C-alpha cells in the first residue's frame, strides 16, 4: 500500500486504548540515512496549528500505528509521546 503525505493529513488519528480523537497529522519525522518514518506529528490538543509551539506537539512513534484506513489512523498509545529524537 502506498500513501502520500497529503492523504495522511486528511485523516483523523484515534487512540484505540481510550477512543479519543487526537487530531490530524501535521508533519512526519523520518530518519534521513535510512529513509524510515520515525513518527507522525499532531498539533497540541485544542490549539490551532499556526499558533502552537513545536515543543507542545504530540509525537506518535510509527510502530504505534495499528491501521491506516480511508478516513482514520488508529494508534495504540498508553500515553502521549513527546521526545525530540527518533529512536
């Protein structure tokens, strides 16, 4: 399956542990040497993307993504992940 960044931005991200809608993807971080996607980036809850600081963004590791559907991305996160570096 192939998916463009533009199509990811149109999808809502839902945490399947508690059913909460976390927001829509605003960015993707990847490891340049390997080309692997490390995580997706979401805006902070209740904030507009233009006015929020990147340090408040929500970072969800790529391996926490359970399913990418037509309209939704399902993730499994016990808590919000906000480290600054890829693992």
